[in-house]
C-alpha cells in the first residue's frame, strides 16, 4: 500500500491519500514520462496555454466528463467519492476513518455520502449481539421454539 499527502486540498486542508500497488505502478510510469519541472504538484497540463501548470480540479472534472462520454459510462468525480465511501463502509471501514479520508469536518456529511448495505447492517447487528450476549447466532436460533398457528 502506498500513500502521498495532498497539500492545500478542499478547504485548504492537507490530507493523506492511500493507493494500491497497481495505482502506484501507473503513477510511477506517469512520473517517468512527465517533463522535468520544478513544479511540486504531481499532475500537470500537457498542452495549450497552461502547459506544465498544475492540473486544476475543473481540469480533472473535464477529463472525467470526456472519458465518461467516450466510454458511454455515466460517471462523475463526485460519484466516485460516494462509491469509495460506500465500498469502504460496507467492507468494514470505520465511519470516522472514512470521514478523515474524505476530509469532512462533520461526520453527518460522511454519513450522507456512505450508503450502508442491508447485509452489512445485519452482519454488524449479529456481531454486536454476540458480543453483548456471549451467544452465537446459531445458538440464538436453536433456542427459539417454533411458532405454531
């Protein structure tokens, strides 16, 4: 697992961003072909008036729009944030950790971003009840007499 620090992101906050080995390899490949520059920002505009200047948020959004249209997949940067938050939550990440990753000041915003699946809610409920009662799920089911009508 790799990481880098985003300086002065949204709201002027610094944030640590994590990425996997595949993304790390792609980033290393990009850095090998990126023109030499004193610019500390990683992603640069490749042509036009702003060549070699840092890629702006709007520039990233425009690229996303272009490739979404080209591929026929309706997706936005914002939807990717929502998807990441939801996937992290539904695979066991703590909501406070997700809040930190997204850079949210208030947990309520993170909770709106993240959609808890029914399966995750059920799993969390049973795990909590097992800790509370000391009884496993199968034991609970075995102790309940059948309902007769």
